[in-house]
């Protein structure tokens, strides 16, 4: 599957008549009416195109083509199909000590764990009423949604262990939708890890949405690691709404896949709320990784801090567009935003655009971006101390990434994330020698 931006410029058109037929063939359940409404919403919009400012660097043409192939197929899987490609799942769930839920090809494939202070249930229409399908990708997700989960804490709950969601997608089911709704009750905390993997090679598209609602005085620590195989493309949307004194720590790691588009929205609706977004993306070959973030300070005083870092090699292309919006009357807002990028190849491309839009007077806001290469004097110093050039490059790139890794908010997955990071860094350095 081709990447976005400079490649894959096919028109992003999906056959909506065939989409209606497929949706009508789904077995009747609690989501039937919502699916049909979403089809009609999607029919008026279609996939985003490069003519839209937020998608100018990322083409979904190849994803649309794959979706049409899947919709035309006579072998669309409407029931869960077990595969033999589950060894990576077992290795992960046994090595990271959290309460795991496996979602395989969009269907919950394991029993839902029982945790004191937390309710985990299958998703229902009521769970989605506060998440309207008013944009194209959400509408497409809702129209084809087969399964999902809702996680809800009880008031003042403090679970001892994190919850992990493992998405394991096999190209035998080429188009997959995933959906999770998270409600963090008043004065409670929740740690949530999402790991996105492929259980086999081949062309595939996954469209995922997580909606999080944080009540007064609650806290959500969220880590998402995407490490899919080379031909896998994904569009991911993380939306959060924060009440008074709520705290959100969101960590995003993108290492794999052909195309990855992440939309992160944090809306501050209560005074004293705090948002921290940290992201790290590593790209090689012809990978395309696009991060769009939006922090909305609807009231003040409130705080937000955002830092995304990228390490780019090969002919890869990455995009960062971060926007902080401060509404009129949101006095006392304190916000900082930065994006730092390290280019390991002259053919790699980064398009970065940090933005501030401020309509209040009494605020403290800052933003900035940097793009550079490895420091030659630092390389020379390490070489003079006996390190090979490759070793020196790995040390310096690892140091650059460490700033994001050190901000990881869930200790249970720290070793797993660090191992995935080191493997990708080795790939980037080795790629330079090819």
C-alpha cells in the first residue's frame, strides 16, 4: 500500500451504494439504526481529500481503493474468525503485567476482565450518543462497527493495575473499525494502554476511535503504541473532554505501518484542568506519519503542555500540526507546545506547523518547532572515545528520543516501549548503510 502526501494521490472515493448494501447485511443488533444513519452522513462527505487544509499532506486514495475492494468482496467477515497467528499476542500479554483485552479484527476476542472499581462492558448505542458521527472518518467507523468496549470507573476508584487493549489485525480482513469509550468518574483514576499490531503481512486499513470523558477531579494516563507491519495503514482519533480539575496524560508512539494518521483532541471544559500530550514518531523507508493535535481551552485558568518529537530516515514523510485554541474569557490559561525533529536522511521530509489561536487577554502561551540533523561535533566526540559511527549515531538518536520516553506515564509498559523504540532506532541506523 502506498503512503500519503507525495505518493498515493488516487482520489479518495468510496462506493457508498455498496457500503449501504454491506451495512444492511449486518445482523440486526443494538447498533443497527446508528450504522444506517452513519452511512448517510458518510455519503454526503466521503473520505477527506488533499483539498482540505487538515489533510493537505495526507492522501487516503490508497485506503479508499482498498476499502472498495473489500466492499466488493464476497468474503467479508461478519463473524470473528480465529487465526493461527496469535503468538505475538501471547508474548505481549504475558510480558506486560496489566489486565488485557484483545480486540482481533475489530471484534473483542477475549473475556472482559473483572477489576475492582471498574466496569468493562460491550459497547452499546447509548455509549455512542455523546460521540456523534459528524465527521467522515467517525461516520465510516460507525457505519461498519461490529464490536467495541466501554470502560467506566466508579467514583473515587483507584485501580491498582492498568488496563491494556491489544489490537491484533490480520489482512485476511482488509478493513477494520475499532471503538472504545472511556468514562473516568469523579475523583477516580485510570491507566490505559493501547497496543496496535498486525498478526500477518499484507494490505490492511484500520480506522480506530477512542472517546474519553473525564469527570471532576479525575485522572487518565493513556499510552498508545502503534507498531504495525509495513503495508498496514491506520487512521486513529483520540477525543477527550475534561471537567473541573481533571488531568489527562497522553503518550503516543508511532513506529510501524505504511501510513498513520493521528487526530488528538483535548477539550478543557472545567477550570483547573490539566492536559499533557507527548508523542514520538520514528519513520523509515517510505513511511508516512501525520499527527494532528488540538487542545481547546474553553475556560480558564487551565494548563496544557505538549511536546512531539520525530526521527526520520529514508524517504519518509511526517507531518505535525498542533493547534492550541484559547476561547474568549479563558483567562489564566497557561499553555506550551513544541515539536522537535531529527532528520537522518537528506531525502526525509517533515512538515511542521504549531499554531496558537488566542481570544483571551490574561494568558501565557508559547509554541515552537525545530528541524535538524545529528550534531557532528557530538559524533566526532563519541568516535574519538572508541565508538563506531553506527554506535555513535544510535547513542545520539536514543538520547534525542529519551526526552519523550522519560515522560511515559505508565511504568508497566516502560520496558516494552523502550524495546520497541530500540529496535526501530537500529532499523533507522542500519537503513542509512544500505
